[in-house]
C-alpha cells in the first residue's frame, strides 16, 4: 500500500475511535456506593394495607391484609366506594366473639372485588355485596348454623371458585350458601353445603360446573341456565328450574327429587340416580336424560309437558303422564311397577320400548293416542292395560310371523 494511503486510513480510524469515546461518555464510575434502580411493588401498584378490623373503605383502589385478622363485633370490612379490590393473600378474616358480618358492600358501591382467602365464623353473613358487578373469586366461607348467607352478590355479580358451608342439617329459616336474589349473576366452579338454598342463580342467572349438597334445595335459578353441575343428598330438590330455564349435562343423586321444573323448563342430557323421584316436569321438556333407582319413580310429566329419548332403569315406574303430555322414543327397563303410566286424557304415547316390567303401558282414562310401542321381556304380566276408548294401534302379542302390516301397531312379546 502506498505510504500516503496508509496514513489516510490510520487517521480515519483514529478519528472514529475518538468519536465513539466521546459518545460513550466518561468511563469513571460515579462517586458513592451503588444504589438500586428498580421500582417496588408499591411504586407499580400502590396498595392500602388493612391493618386491623373493623375497617371502613371510602376510597377506590386495591387493599390487602398483611396477615390473619379477627374482629369481636359488628362488620369486619365495610365497603362504601366503587371499584374497590381486596386481595386477601391467602389470609383469613374471622369472628373472634360476636361479629355479625365478614364483608359488607353498600348498595351504592359497584365493581367490588374480593379474592384469595377465607372468611370464617361470622354469625349472620360471610360476604354481602349489594352493589352491581361484584366479583368474588377463590374465597372460602364457613358460617355457623342459621347464618343467613355465605356469599351473596348483587345484579351482574360473579362468584367463581368459591365454597360456602354451614353445619347441617339445613335450618328451618331461609338461608343461602352462594348466589343472589337479583338478576344476571354467574356462579362458576363453586360449592355450597348445608343451607336452605345451596346455590341460587337468581333471575336469568347462570350456574356452571358447581355443586350443592346437604341443603334443602341444591341449585336453583329463575329463567336461567344450569350447566355441568351436580346436586347430591339435598332434602327436597337437587336441581330446580323456576319458569323456562334450562339445565343440561347435570347430575343429581340421593335427593328428594333429582330435577324439577315449572312451566317451560328444559332438561337435556341430565342424569338422576337413587333419588326419591328422578324428574318432575310441569309443562316443560325433558330430553335425552336418564333416571335409575327412583324410589317413587323415574319421570313425572304433567300437563303440556314432553319427554323424548329418555331412559328409565330400575325406577318404581318409568314414566308417569298426567294429561296432554307427549312421550316419544323412550326406554323403560326393569320398572318395579309400570313402564309408562297415564292417569289423564290427551296424552301421546308413541314409539317407546318397555322391558322387564310387570305392566308395560297402563292408561287409566279414555282419550289417549297409543301407537308403535313395544313391550317385552321377563316378568311382563300385562303388556298393555287400557281403560275406556283410546286411539290405539293394533296390539300384536301372538308369537310367530307378524299378523299385521299396520305401521301404527303396538307389540308385546
């Protein structure tokens, strides 16, 4: 390389290095010891500690207890502001003597949040949120017998991953484990034990993947929906729909009545086992459901109701129809008394299969439609027992080749 070219290149390199050093700043460290530069949790999310009880909240924002807290009287925490959130951090609020309520939120305070802890032994109520859109999550509540409420929320509230319990049996007074008397509430993945009403969805409410046991009424809703939920060992009714609600993929075991609905309610793909009565349907619909071991029967379908594609096994009687009801495409096996029993007129009994019942189909009054049914099996004494004038297909009970080509025929063998 020529000497003058080398000199130019070297000068450029030295100049660039000087520029970089100038941009990098001084290499000497600042005076004094190193200091932290991170932000604390209080800097990122300022939270107010709940140092002692009772505690009244008048400002929005997040709150937390630094440890377990107890109170001897009154209400432990009273919420009087919108958009308050309390993270219990796994700690417990408890009654030390005669405290009435664990957490109470005024009706004017909306958007309350409570999570991650326990509320124990308060005489009347664990948690009462009267404002709108409350969210109670992952909280365990235990209250003494005769306490009014475990967890109650107002309109639009949510209860998720919670439990509420009280010593059984359920009291004579009206008590509620989880839920509301308001509208549009969600109860999800929660459990209630020992109350008059275990889980109460309120009007147009939704109950999902929840369980109630040892109550008078397990899970109820007005015009709402109950899905993937379980009711066990409840004294009166396991799952109860008021009005035209829906229950699907639910199970009821060991209750007085497994499932009950008023006018317009729908049960789909539900299972009742070992209840006093499996299903009681008043002017509603029951489809693709099963009942077994019903001491007083499998399915009772009253005026205007319908039952389709259901199965009864080992119930006292399979299906009991009142009047103006429809029973199509059902199976009744090993009923202890009667497969299908109709005590009133204007019923439609079609395409059902009854096996191993002493009486297959029994109709007590005139004026019903009975077609395309089959009765068979061991122990059948009377395949068809009908009283009065019926609209009925031919009854074929003679062994051998079919003696009729009538598509409306009923069969017994």
